[in-house]
């Protein structure tokens, strides 16, 4: 059975899928491009034979697709150049064809690294967690714009006021400028800071509600993580959303390696210097 397995490489886009197959006899060939629709995928599979004898892979990305084979995986391909600069005409088609051929060949040779495919609930939790992270980044940018504007205009806050606390924001609201243009700028920056704060709060409330409706397993992991010093609810949910099924890691070392929370050397000089200057661990 194993000798008859055919390996498919799929270069997936929003509207199309470029397909290649690596045959058991060593041949790797392109099968052209099909529409990214379930009926088109099923038709392709029927033409290729039994699904039990097919193994398909596609590069991890935002264009999700249905599982079309007994062993479908998302993959990471090292050293692949982006094709976003060639997005018209035959150049795009040729790039897609090469990518599909490379995927099929690499899958057959075992050179791909499979990634965990989250279930719908895990994907949804990850979406809201990442939306909150995006809101936090936008909030930081909004705060930077306001603080740098005040600094440039000579606005020095009262002694003892900690930035972004309620007293600090009350002070900002009473700042006045002689020129209407500058006052309008201040009000706009202030409005954006308030908007971002409300957005972050709204998403954090949504995360709390989602956890209440999550499975017992997810709730227990979130509670367990909060027992660790410095890990509050949002941090715990973020860890759970990004790690997914923690049981898929065989050892603590694998888990720490995946998260990046392990020390590694990054130094130059002689061997004595290298041994004395490890890179500090990155904390989640």
C-alpha cells in the first residue's frame, strides 16, 4: 500500500489551487490549476483515485480549505521566497506551479514540518485573542502620538502623575492651546486614545465570556496557568489559544522550544567569552 501512495502539493489562493503530484515511481508533475471550491476538489480526488492512497499538503496560511485526503497536513517550507511581487500573468502561474511541485516533492521525501491545525473552537478563541493583541498595539501607537505631541508642544505633566492613569488623563483633558489647529489635533489624538481603551476593554470582556463557554478542559488549563506567578486570565487564555492542544507536546523541552522560552547563545568572540554570555530566556 505504501508504495502506491501519491503525494499532492497544493499552492492555495483565495480563488484557485495549483496542484502537483509526486508519483510512487519518482515522477513529479503539475496537474494544473483548479477553482478553490469543494466541488472542484472532490472532482480532482475522484480523478486521482482512492483517497486512502493520497497524502496532501498545503502551506500554512489564511486560505483554509477542506480536508481532501486521509492524511492532509499544513506545512512550513523553509527557504521559500515570497511570490507577492509576481501577482499577474504567466509569472504568477509559473511561481504557483513551482511551489506546488516543491510541496509535493518535499512531502514525499519527508522534508516538511507539519503544523497543528486548530479545530473551529480553538480557531475562534485564537481570533479574539489576536484581535485583542492588535488592539493593544493600536492603543500603544495612539498613546505614543498623543504623548509625543504634548512633548513637542511643551506640555509637561504635573509632578507625581503616572502616565495613562485617570489623574493623568484628567490633566490632558484640561490642556488648552491658543491656536485652533493645535487644539483640534489634541482632541483628535485624545479621542483615539479613548477609543482604543474602550476597544481593548470590550475585547477583554469578550475573551472572559468566551472562556466561560469553553470546554471544561480549556477552563481547567486556564485556571492552572493562573496559578503561576505573573499569569493573569488574559495571559493564560493567550497561551492556551496559541499553544492549542498542550498534550501534543511529548516533553516539556518540546513545549518550551515551541514557545521560544528557552535560553540560547548569541555572542561573538573567543570560546571563553561565549560560554559566559548566554542569551536570557524569553518569557511568555
